[in-house]
């Protein structure tokens, strides 16, 4: 009998970014240039089977902290010196553009909204945060008290949704066959 199962895939790091409700978490689509099997296959499996996902680096190495913008960022931050984990920056900035007004509306920090988004996903059981300083840890822990509205969730899910891949994109093209007709 298997008591526990673990799997590791660096992109799961961000299972939350770019994950819609049927995908999960709030941070993996931001994670890498291309969506991964974790985003497209593992997360739906976890949800279907009632299993959980432990998200590593839910703030994408600080990228979703709000410290970084298209014009630059906190030069003292580790990410400024060591750009890891690699992220799709344009997609990430789009997500930050959605996170910032939501944080202002709730009167909380951007990291709290990003973490609350990840934790709101039914497949996510917990997150492994990478706070290096006590104020960061204290701020991150406050995310459990944030309740996102359905509109907040829709906005974040929309901006982070995955692009449709082959063969699924073929469904949008329609068919050149009539019902019951076959090609030989």
C-alpha cells in the first residue's frame, strides 16, 4: 500500500501562476516559457483524484512580490542578481498588472494576494515559501487571512490562462465533414 506519493517538476514550483480553476494553483504558467505537463496533466489529475499539490516557490523566486516591474526592480533582491527560476516575464508582468489593483482593493500586499490565489486552488494543499527575512515571512503568513472575491479569481485566472495547444486548438477550427461522414 502506498502511504504517500511525491513527484517533482521544477515548474510545479509555480503551480499557481497561470493556472485556472480546472488547472489549479496560482503560479506555474508564469514559470516557464512553455506550459509543462504539470500544468496541463498533473494538476487536473490531482483534482480529479482528490490529491494535493505542495507548491514550491509560489512567488516565482520573488518575481510575484511586486518588487519588479517592466522598468526594473529592487537591485538588492536576489532575483536581480540571479534570475531564477526562469519566468516568462511578459506573462508575469501581465499577472502583476492584475495582482496590484486587487492588493490595493483588499488593502494588503501583492505577495499576500499571489499566495491567497495559489492557496484558493482546490488542488493546492500548501506552499513552500522562500522568505529570507522575518518581515517577508510575517507578510507571507498573512495570506491565509485574505479571501479573494469571485471577480478577483476570474481576473487572475483570465490573465494567467494557458494557451491552447495541439490537438485541442483544432476543435476551434470546426470540421470540414458532415455528421457521419468519414475520410478514407
